[in-house]
C-alpha cells in the first residue's frame, strides 16, 4: 500500500535535522520503499510517497525522526487504483 507522509519541524531543530539527514540520508527502514521525497525550500517541511505492506516499518521510520518533526500520514492511491475503486463502486450501485 502507498502512503503520503508529511513532516514539519520548527527552526530550532534545523541543525540537528541537517546533521541526522546527512548521516543517514533519511532512508526508511527495511520494508518501506521510498518512491519519492520532496522538501519545501525555506522551511523544515516536506512530504514523501512510500510503499509498504503494513504500517510497522512506517511507524518505525516516523519514530526515528519524531524528536525533530511532527508527522501526518495517510493511505494513497494512484489514478489507476482510484479509477478501479470508482468503477467497482459504480458497478455495485447498479
């Protein structure tokens, strides 16, 4: 399943966030595939799209950075996946 993960940090954690990112690359743990990540210029925020079979790896990744950032995450669908779900819903109505 795919997830959109968003993060936001306060300016007071900038130095720690830079140091940790340069040391680790911000890589997620095993079981979480990073499909893409984008950072907002000028603030400590951004989002990533990841794929994982379950939420345990996602939870571990968020906990690794939880002392520096607040997170939100939500399941996500591609256009194709949403189209299939909408088609199934429409078919069930008839």
